[in-house]
C-alpha cells in the first residue's frame, strides 16, 4: 500500500484514485459505515507551494469519488493550510505534532456551524495532521469530526 500511495503522490499516477476509492468503499461496506450522517467531506489540504509542486491534492481526488458516489458534498476550500510545513514523511513522531500545529485555518466564507464533517486523507501515521485538522474544524463550530483514511501506517 505504501508503494501505491507513493506512486499516486510522487509519480503522478492519479488513475490509482479509483482503486483507492474502491478500497474505501469496501471498508465502508464491510463495517456498515453510514456516510449519510455527514453534512460534508473535507479533504486534508496541501499548502499552496506543495499543490503547485504536485499539481493535485491526493485527498481531494479520493474525496471527489467518495462524494460523487455517496452524494455527500465535498467542501474543497473549507479547511486551508495557512503555511508551508516540512514534509511529515521525514519527521519523527514528536516532530510531526510540532510541525503541524497551527497550520490550518477555516475559509471564512464557509460555515461549519453544527455540521458533521468527515475528513478525507490518504494516510494516517501518527494522527497529528488529522488531529490538528479536526481541532480547527471543531473550533469553527463543527459538531462532529471523523476521519476516513485510505491506510494507517504502523
């Protein structure tokens, strides 16, 4: 799975988004998860510099497929990365938490008040990114924030 995620992110094999979405749907079906309880899906954003470098946001690509098949709105710019951070992949566990602190902001044009939000991400390693994103969404008034991720690194 690690190699496939790297192919998507670093080798621009964006066709893999369909395979990854299928894996997520199999997980949803197996564990009887009800995505209809969410008001919106929110992909983990990339910094503008990383987005320019990569050309796409892998979490957004996966989220687009989930959104289209579940009819759950995808809020593309609700959560924004307000500064470029060092890649989490090169950091240890403690440094990941420090690196990501305060890095997200909410788009003031999108109301999250009393909304149930499902964060979409490709990989959960320490949980630092998901935790910081969830904290930011909750501070903006989100009622509930869950995370749907393609893989968990152990």
